[in-house]
């Protein structure tokens, strides 16, 4: 059963888990495991692999929770980053093969608004990110979203979009700089 | 330290950190960037800032509930509880608040309770209509249901319906409340072989309204443990669910 914790409650539970509190760790799991499985499943496209990675993710979370610093990172961001990196490592280890999805399709999916149940992140940060991505051209914004959500490299993005590698790099690099400037303006 | 910017006005350090966070680099480029991340705190901070910014993209992925066996596997991978920890506290932490007490099962248990004949001695008629608002299924370590309970904080009425899992045990089952702040509170000895009703006193009924789980310990006949610490083994536990 998934439960909803506020950002502060999740930070606190993560901090307690870092002190060895297993009940707090369970609260972190209950509140975030569905979100993190959503992330690993989009990257690996295989439920069993995605759940294996989820298991590894929480073992990493347990051992690293003591280093989580609520003043520097949001708890869900911290968790999503661990889960996503784990899933991408697994994807690239060759243990997984996956279908390819055109950027347009990923863009459509990414464009769906979040449902209330998944609004773990404080809404303002996400809204701002989406606003700033919206200021990029669709191709660039779509490529950045796809890279994040599916965990694919420049190479894969370029062949999917049928553009030279250098072109894809240039889109994303310039897109990232504009995005950052917008986020910090 | 200033970073070189190229003809397009791209801050090379910052954009490389972004590429690393986004994971778009080729394996060789990524390995080089990881090495820099490990050696250069300024670069590592840039990567962290990008992680913080980009993680919001995960908002677009729909949550998917994991299979029920994932948590037990995670739990099995955790290191054993440190031996110098307060054993009792560690023990409660370990088993408390598993979400095995499914509401559906608990509701079924209420139906079972209502269907069973009421044994000795019937509780006094409540002043208000009975409203059962807390239910729990207590399970043994092997997952078998040991008992279902229903509790009405308004009246202090407690209904217990053991299965036959505890029948034949010569020890005396004792019921405990597990408090949200940690620690346990003894309710008392219970009948492990037949349905029973109790009315909790005012002090205890307040606590029962706050408890988030219940547990059963097995005590030596004739022995009453301290109110905050079982002496015998805890054999069953379950989360209290609100209706």
C-alpha cells in the first residue's frame, strides 16, 4: 500500500533510516517505491529487471541514507537519482534489451500532467522545470525528456531521430544551458 | 576559477555536468566525467545541482506498485540488527507495522466475528451503538493468521477471535498495544482458543485508540509480565487499520 508523505516527513524518515531505524525505512519504501518502480520500469521496460533494480536501489538507500542532506537535496530527487542511475547502469550492462520509442511518443507521454497521487515532489519545482522546458524548441525539449525518462545516450537519440550525432549533441548541450539559465532566472 | 566558454556561450564545466547527470555521454566520455566528478568537488556540485533540477522530469512517469515480494527481499538484504542495540526496541522496530494486515482481510474478520457465537461473559450493553473503527489481523512469523481483533475506541469494546493456530499451546497469550512513539503497553492475558470480548478501562482505551499495531506474546502460566515489556516470545503481530 502506498502512503503519501510530505517532503518534510520523507526527509525526516530518510534521516531516521540513516540512523538505522527500520520502521522509518519502511515508511520511505511505502511512500516512494511505486514512484521509483515507475522510473526503473520506463528505463528497463521489463518488470522483473525493474524490480531487481528497485531492490538494489533500496539497499543502496539504506546504506547511503546517513549521507542524505535535507538542506541540499529534496528527498524524492535524491531517491529518483539513485533509482534512475541504477536502472541505466543495468540497461547498459547488456543485461537488458529494450524496444525503441520515437521521441514524439515519449514527448506525448511526458506531456501528460501528473496525477495527484504522484505529486511527491513539491509542485513548484516541477512546474518551473516544465515551464522552462516549454521554452525550448519541441525537438530539444523532447530529446532531453526522452534522455531522462528512458536513460538513452546521444548515440541512441541521434539514430532514433535520424540526425547526425553532432547535431543531437548540439541540440541537447544548448538546450541544457538555456534550461539552466531559465531555471535560475 | 573561471570556465572557458565556447563560441556558442556554453559553459563547458556546467554543460558536461549536465550531460553526465542526464547520462547521454558515450561509455568512454562518461568514465572520464565520473573520474572528474570524484576528483573535483566543484564539478561534483554541478552534477548534484543538475540532478536536483532534472529529477522533476520523473514526474511524468506513472507510479507502478511493486510486487509484494520486493519488500521482503529488501528487508532480507539489510544487515542484522546490531547486537548492542536495545534488543526489545530493535525487535519491535523489526516487525512493527508490516502492511500485511490487509483491510480486506480485516473486514472479512469482522464478518467472521459477527457470525461467531458470543462466549462468556458478554460485555455490558454499550451506551452508544457499537462502531468498530479499528481492526487487525495478527499473523504468525510464517504468515498464518493467528487472531483477528476489532476495537471500538468510542466504547472501549475489544473483540478477539483467535484461529486454532495457538490452540494447544500451554503458555498464556498476552495482548500488547504497539504505540506510535515506540514501546508497548500490556492489555492483558487473553484466551487463545476461543472468541472473547473485553472492555478496556478508560486509561487503556485511550492508548488503544492511538496504537498502530497489536502483538501477542506467550507467557509462562501464572506469570504476569511488566506492563511495558513482554518476557515471553512475541509470536504474532498485526497492524491496526482504521475503518
